[in-house]
C-alpha cells in the first residue's frame, strides 16, 4: 500500500483546520509578495526538503493568520520526514504522525507543523499560482472541486512576484497552473520559459484563436475591454476614436494611470501593431499633452476623477465601471451615473480587448488535473461565472451575460491575436517613456 504523507504548517496561535476537514479551496489565499517574507520562508524550507521527500504544495492565509504546507508525497518515510523536519526553523512546533502514529511534538513559538501519514492512494490535487484576486475565482475553484473531486490549492499574489517566484523555484515549483490577467503578463511567463504547451480539442473548439497563444502555451477565458469614459457635464463633444484623445481640443481633459501598468502597455501595443510605431508615439505624445493631472492611482481613481470633473475623459477597463454600477454604495453608483462609456475602436478595427488567461506550467506535476481545469474554465457554467461574478465578457459564444454586462452590451472587439500585446510591450514602454507618460 502506498504511503502518503501530508504536512501542514500553521503560523499563528492555533491551527485553523485539521487535515480531514481542510478544504483548501475554501480558504482565502494570500501569497507573500516576495519569496523572502514569511510565506516565502516556509516555502523555501519545504523546497529544500523536497530532495528528501519530494513533497509539494503551499497555502498561506492572512485571514486566519495561518500558513499551511501540503505535500502529497508517495513513499514518505520516517527518515525522509526527519530530514524535512531538521530543516524547519527552530522556532517551530512540530507534531508528526506517520502511518497514523503520532511521532513527535516540539515546543512552538508562532509556528506549528503537523505531519500526518495517511494510507491512501494519492489524492488528486491541483496547485495554482494566480495573479487574479476576485471572488469569482473562488467560485470557480469550488465548482471544479465539487465536479471532479480534485482539490484546488490556489495561491494568490501579484503577478510580478509570482513570476519571480516561479523563476526561482524552477522545476521544483509545486505550481501546476499559472493564471493571470492580461496577455502581456502571459507573454512574460512565456519568455521566462515557464510554460508548457497544451493540446486540447476542447480548448481549440471553444476559445477563439486570437484569444489563445499561437504556441498553445496559454488560453484566454474572459475578455476585458479597455475603453474611455466621459463626463457629459464637462465635455460637450466626446472623443469618437482613440486618436481623438490626442487632439488639442481635449487639452487638460484626460485622466489615465501610469504607463508601466500592463493595461496601458497592452493598449499601446495594439496601436503599434495596427498603426505602426510612429503613429503610436504621436498618440502617446498627444495624450500626455492633454493630461489633466500626472498619472496616479488605478482605473477606478480615473473614473472617480472624471465623475468629479477633474477631467472630462478617463481611460479604464470596462469592469471597473461595471463594479461601480453594481456597487451597493450609492456614492459608487453616482460615479457610474456621471459617466458615459465610450467604446472606442468599435467603428474601426474593434474595441481593445485583453484577456484573463491560464497556462500549464513546465513544473506541473499534476498535468491531467491542470488541463482538466483549463477545459473546465471554458465550460458554459465557468464562463457564466466570469460574467456574473466579475463582469468579464465570456469568450465562448452564446454564454449568458450578467445583468450589468447586459446593460453595457456586447461590443465588437479587435481580433488581432492578443500575443502581440506582449510582443510589443517593451516598445510600448519606450514610447511612453519618450512621451513623458509617467
Ligand atoms: Fe484590473
């Protein structure tokens, strides 16, 4: 019979869950922003031990003040566990049970480690690193787990920190899937050689070709449109196309976030692809000349500024506006009510649309589970959840929109392969820098 060891590390005053009761997907995830903080330390310790016990898995939680480490190890032995435990920092409480027998407990100051041996076949598990942080994602994990019995461990973090972590972890990473927003981020993962191709008839059939990697390295599951919003109390004549934002008549009327933001990089990358570098540079220069204030804050901040009359036009992704529209806060509703969405590009090549996407990692140990999850994300119900819970547009034709998306309507989007947003990303940043877009 195969021996499976499970290791939980709890940070905090008391453990928040027992092995049998733990439902990883129920737990809100928080990834350390860098590999050097508490979460990274625990993870690093475990990685060092993997040569001995080849475990994998990590979950941290700021909500509960706990951190947990879950290796699904085949053939774990007391010797291997000793090796692992010897690498744990001194200020750690360790309780170990192998094959159902409790073997050790050590004093604890803030950390407790519980090692359990269970005589069962290897549980099906899926480990996700995700740069997304939406309630919709937890709904997706829960539904997938209930449909398949595959336990989902999802680790949230900022995309840049996750990519750096994956790079450092290399083949020893416990992660099977990488999920993030913006094709530009998926491009970065591809360039770090972190991704493995997936050949799937399901994904090929359901995801439009321009929303997935030409190399089958990543797949888009929802789209987000980057558009403009204008305040009719400030501007009598709204811009009709992106190029209008660079016209002198909109002097001191534009609000936008920083140029290093991936959404803005991808937006300009699409202009570079369509109009060429020179035209894109002229546009950036014209918009900078029309700024109402230096770039600061996120998309929602730009919307609020436009609603307040600080500027007449704000650049933002559609779902930030949808969020304000659907908010239970009357103040948020007022911001949305003050603005009118401008689906720039719809009369030309189409509205600029980026993706939320997922990719199989080269480090994946649970490949079948990972591909099953990617295919699940393309299912009708998962697509509805993207729309209902996060107001992103489904990529599968015919899937119902959320009530808010129904209000915003379906808009024709550009059909350039979104991989160009990554390919032109560095040039876009150089153009922004030359234009003085902070
Ligand atoms: Fe966003």
